[in-house]
C-alpha cells in the first residue's frame, strides 16, 4: 500500500505543477490505460473505461499539451488523427509520459 501511496504522490505532484489542483481520477485511469497500451486508439480506451466520447476527448485533452480554453495540459500524451479516418485517434506517450511511467514502475516494482 505504501508503494501505491508513493505512486499517487507522484501523480499529485504533476497536478500541483500544472496548478490545476483538481485532477480527476478518470484522467489518471486514462493515463494508466494508455501507458499500459501505448499507441492504442481512443475508441478502445472509451470502451475499456466506460467513457463517453465527450468524456474521453475532454480527458485526453487534459493529458495532451493543451487543455480546454488554451490552458496548458499535462503533456503526457499525443493524440494523432488517423489520416484515413479523421474520427479515429491514436494515443501515444510523450517523452514526459514515458518518464512518468518509468518513475511509477520504479516505485511499484523496485
């Protein structure tokens, strides 16, 4: 349990750095889903996490470089639109996202 608490502390620190102080658990869940399935599509995340399209879009924006109204996001993922079907997006970790995964993995498994 202490390791989980430490991992949550790392995620909360990201929230403090972004000055939002309101990071929803849905955003954290989505990040963990993407981290465990890098290069997944948004539809699979919606289905697995039982999120509506609107909720998944809002949460992926939060994890991306720019959140709503031009506010900075966490810059942990990139959304890449499928050039053959613009309704589909692939979700990939950024360098910052991969660094966070390494930090969380170190806490949980070392």
